[in-house]
C-alpha cells in the first residue's frame, strides 16, 4: 500500500524503493512480534550495506516514517539527510496522544486494529472496499482523487489479497501497542525535512510543532490542500520541497 515504503536516495541518479516486510514481494512472517519497530529498523540497517552503500538520504511516509524516525535515532551514520512525510516523531506522538483528546480520537483505528480477525474482515469486505476508502473516502482520502487511479487501487488490492498480507499490515499496529522499542536516544542529528499535508484527518497538525527538542536541524514544510497522502495529493509541491532541501 502507498505510504508503507521506505525510499533510499543514494545520489541524484538512483532511488531504491523497498517493500517493507509484509508488503509487496517482501516476506510476511507469521505472528505479531516480527513487526516491531526494532525488527523493521533492522531490515533497513541490513538493506543499505547489502545494496553496496555506506549511507543514504532516507525518504519515508506514514509507517515508513515511523521506521525512518527511529532508524535515524539509532543509526545516524547511515542517514545523510532525512525526509519525512506525514509521519510524527514518536516522542511527539506519544506526548500528544496522552494530552490531546483530539489526537486520541483521531487515532481510533489504531485501537480497532488491536482486535483479532475483525479488522481483516472489515477491510476485505465488498472486494476490499476498505482499501479504496483509505484513498478515495471523504475523510482520510485524497483531496485530488484522480492522482490515485482505479488501476492503482487494483494494484493495492492485489497486494492485500496475497496470503498473509492483510494480517501482516495490521500487525504493524498490533505490535506498536504491545512492544516498547529499545530507544537509546530520541534525538536526531541528521538534517531533517518534515513535509506535512495540512488536511490530514488521522494526524493532528500539532504534531509538526515543538520538534526542535528532538531534531537538531529540522525544516517543516506545510502543504495546503493535501491530505495524509501528501505525496499523491500534491506531488509537484512535495518534489520541489525535497529538491530544495537536498540542494541546500
């Protein structure tokens, strides 16, 4: 599914897009424990040298962003620059969800996904209509719906239909509330760009504030008229922001 890919930009000519475990052609191990943040950052740590590189510019969105934040904390020498799209710093998210009733209720789906079997059933009903609603629904869906086509949606649904895939995707949420990541530090030293669609209905825009205590060098770019799927809603603005950041 869109947003659950980590992209490693090696230089100006090469981009490597990795299907995270549970997605696309990647393995889909059974159980909840294999989907902890620690396992997911371990996958990324192993991938970079396996590709023959010593460091990268790391670009990520949503769950990919959750992994990228922690990866940059744990392996700063492997991250030249960090670009995050609509994914909150974990410490900022933790504090806001504890103090903000608004964000608590915006995160309702995280609690729903803790249930066994029912989330998979609901998402797969009516030819995986729940997947379509994520991108074309009135709430969390794109503001520019034509930017994700019917063919794109069919590709997303096809991936969800693979054996074990839908459960693997939901196990990200189950693992997040069951296992505490082994964080040595919440501070990020890599230059960081946070791109944020202002009309995200799952993550409060307040998550873009107060990040200086966690990120030494951060630039926040707010994108108007963009949903949680900011890179699909406003691709030109997102690309321009990334280009300026990388050139700078």
